[in-house]
């Protein structure tokens, strides 16, 4: 295929709700450009985009697909993205490298949660948007209501380029108010007849044409003056104004299509070629150190890698965008993440699973390569004379966590390897071994997201795994002072073991000094603090260790052993085995033996005395509490609020955001297991949420009792 200059490249990403028809639109675009000879369908499982086995089974996009087509001497790079919120990790890289988002709307459904999610992500990247209203041949379409909803949701920035003469079963005519022509298709779609607008539609067409002229003129002072002077604008002048409006995100062109019948796709592609911004018409890319890299084929070469996929017979396929310069097959570049050199030995452009080998790619183009040594998603390659490093992709925080284990222990290593491979394809699958919980955890965006991962184990890798409820990282502390003593004595021939420790513990509060005396019942214990050690704990909080020994009843050389024994118990708390925190320990008395006392004896004595005192000090479990923000349609507000309160959530406030209400609350982590599934069920998939750790708080007494009972059952198993 030919090599395209930067100005002749258009980078698109198809975004929108699940089932809106993005994959089918890709098929029509590739067919119209001659890249494929016959259009496939999702039902027949033969599309260029959704080509993996899991996508065939789910009948849904799971991963993004990188494709290209050619039209009117332009190259259109297309990234088809999943519509489900669980797979948002594929949408973010696509928006990062695209210059234009094609928001595909399912006409009968209107603005769906997938539309809202895609809109929020596109806003972060300041991506220009074109609306493609799809499925116009389906019943129960309310066109005027849909346009009103879109204008309400997008601040009246919708610019109707087209409108349907009729929707539903008879859909085959569209009035184009930019060209002021009527487009009419036969039953098989494809190339339309271009006709004059009939008298029955001319009044409406003129009204929308004038609105479009005004919207185009609003984005440029010179065009506005021209509009006032002439009372109208030419088609080319309108295109110029529309492009400026798109770049400032003050104008969203809207087209009518039926992708399944290939109606309206050619006109959409023509508009993209003529009006959508080329890569060099966007802002320069900025490196981590603030350097702006101009998208110019004559600059030094730099690439940003946004996606990795793994194919059984090929290995890793790395997808990148040429941010500057001209990349040629055989070029050796510097990986600024690893500081090692990488050779681009093979260069491809992709149409899903099919790849075409090319010799070079200019700035702004999107390509693929194979068999790189160390280059991964988020890495930058650049000319060895430069040190560009582009900003990392930012993915949303996980909202669903599960523990995973191999059913057969012999597969443990294999499971870890598979998880690493899968996380390369979707970075929102995050893998972590929680030492505290003694569990291998997988974090994801929802239960469906995690179940997809399990599908790979079951069907592709044939490794049996179990997904289990993750344990909670509790903390343990005390709420009042307590005292205890313990004598460790062991005699088994020869030298024995002996150590006796008396200690007091009390809750630690920041800024409060240790006490000089305590009273337990009728007994008062006065302390002479001879030394104080402050130990910040890696899991949060502190341990304050006070040496109150007088008269040498315990030799100073044994105090570190006592502290070590106490720290062992802090590391595995007396209640549930969770970390303990925020405690002051006073070691004030004890006994030694001239022969049998040693470090191990005092470590055991200190650990046991501390454990006994802890249980008498009104111990409390601290549970992790998260800030949660839920975006919910107003008609589902009551149901979601009630559900949150049943999960012990504290509602902090509410606000409005576009078509959604936002609930801000704090919720214990224990109550969020499978919350994404419950929220989806409550709202028919129309709500979304995010969570972030806030703090540890004392657990309610009844919940603590339940946790202790569950822990006791596990200990006896």
C-alpha cells in the first residue's frame, strides 16, 4: 500500500455503548475502502474487528481492535473499542492516540451509560467528537426527543449535518443540510443516489442549514464577519468553521447511518476526510519533562506504544503511534523507559487480525511491530539523539477484587505467567500478591471483567482456577489501658530458658506524652520512664516502646528481644491475625535467671504478655473505609441510596452532573464485594461508580463479633 503523508492521515476511535453498532460500522468502512471484499457480521463471527474467540462467544467487543481503510486519497486509522464500562481500559489508549472520536449512538436507546462513560473519557483527552446515529431502521425511534436529549447533554453544541426523512422499517433517505442534498439508498445500501431536496422537506432543511451556518461561523471571527456580510457561507467555508468548532469541542457534527445496511457510511467517511483534523492539526504531544514534540514527518522519530496483544503463533504484537519523524523498517531506536536500544525489524499496518507489511510510516500514523525485546505498553521509543518520554496512560482505579488460586498447587507458577500475559493485553487487570492476606489478588473493573479473565483460563489455557472472596486488610488496636505479666520457663536438661516480663499497654494518640502512672482496681503502678522508642509501622500507625525498668531486674541487653516479641504480635494481631497499630507499651518489671535467661526467653515472654494485655484492653478491629462516588440516573436515586445505607455507607452529599445525580459517600470495604454487579442490576446497567481509600475506622460491635466468630471457625478448621 502507499505511504501517506501526515496531512492525509485521519486517526479515529469508535466509542459508545455496547450494542450501538461500532464493530458493524468498522466493517462497512473497511468495505467502502476496499480493505475487505465482503462485509462480515457479529452474528456470523467473521468481522475484522471482533476476531478473538472470547468476543465470538460473548457477541461483544472485549479488546480494542486496530484497523485501517483508505478513502478519497486519505488513510483512516480506526480503533474499535468495547462499549461496556468493564472494558474501559481499552478505550483510554484509543482516545490517547486518536484525533477524532466517532460516538456511535443506538437510535432506539438514545443516550446510554456507555455514551456517558465515553463522553467523560473523551473530555479528559479533549478529543473532538462526531456523532453517528445508528440503527435508524429499527422501530420505536423518537428522533426529535433524541436530538433534544443530545443538545441537553452536550450544551446545545450538536450540529445536525443530516436528519432522516423517516425512521424505522422505511429508513432509506437522509437530508444533508451541509450539501443541501437528499441521499437515497436501495435495499442493499452502498452507493446512494444524490437528489435535490423535495418540496416537502425544503423548509426544515433550510432551517437546519441556517443553524449549521451560524454554528460554523461562531467558531471564527473572520467567518462571522463574512457571514454578516454575505448572509451565508460556502460549503468550504462551513467546513473550515466546523473543523475549528470540533477542535475547540464547541461543535459536534451529527450524521445518520445504518451500518448494518451500509447506509450513510460513505458520506460519513467523506466528511471525515474533508473536515476531521489531521494529526498535525492537534496540539503538539508533551513529554514528561514538558517538551513539546511537533507532529512533523521531518522531525526526529518518536513512537508511543499504546497497546499490546498476544497471538499464539506470533507472540507479542506491539501497536504504536508515530508521534514525530518518519519510521522505516530496520530503524534502531532508544527505549527511554529501559534505556536500551530496540530494532524495528518488521513494520505493519493492521486490519484486525490481518496485517499488511509496509516499509515506512510518517508522523501521525499508527502501526504495529513484532518481536520487540523489552518494549511494552506505555513505553516511548525515539531517535538515539533525543530522550523523549511521553506521559503514561492513566487508567481508572479497580472497582472489583477477587482472590485467585490454582486448584492444583502444581499450576501455581503457570497461573502467574498467564496472568502476566493477560495484564499486558488489558492493563486494568492488575495482579498483586497480598503478603498480609496470603492471597493472590486480581483487581479489575467489574465482575464481568474478571469473569472474562477466568474464561481465558478455562477455554484457552485449560488451567483450572478458583475465584474466591478476598480477605480484608483489617487493623487491630486497643481502646483502654491494660496490664499483664508472663513468665516463660523451660527446663529440658542442660541450660534452660527463663524470662519474666511485666508490662502495661495503652492506646496511642498523636501528640500525647506517655503517662507516669496507672491505676488498675486498687493497685497503682508508678513508672520511671528511662527510655522511649518511637516505631512508625509500615502498615500505618505507631508503636511506642517505653523502658521503665529500674534496679536492673531485666538486663538492658534483653529489651530488644522483648521489643522483637511484641513486634511479632503486632505483625500478626491477637484478634484476627491482622496488623496491630497505635499502641504504647511500658515494660516496667520482670525477672532474670543468672544461667537460663536468654534472648529467646524474653522474646517469648514479651510476646505472650503483650497478647494477654491486648485482649484485656477493650480491643477493636479497624476496617478500611473508602470514599465512593456513584453516578446514577435520577429515577434510580432512591434504590441506590437505600442499597448504600444497607451496606453501612455514610452519605456525605449529593450533586448533579449532566443527566446524572452524583452520590458521595463513605463505605466499609467489606460491604463492597460484588457491588458493581449489584449496582448494575439495580439500575439496568445505567450507573457507574469509583472508589478510593479514605481511612481506617473502628468497626461496629455487632460486625466485629461476626468477624471474630468467622475467624474462630477458620482457625478450628
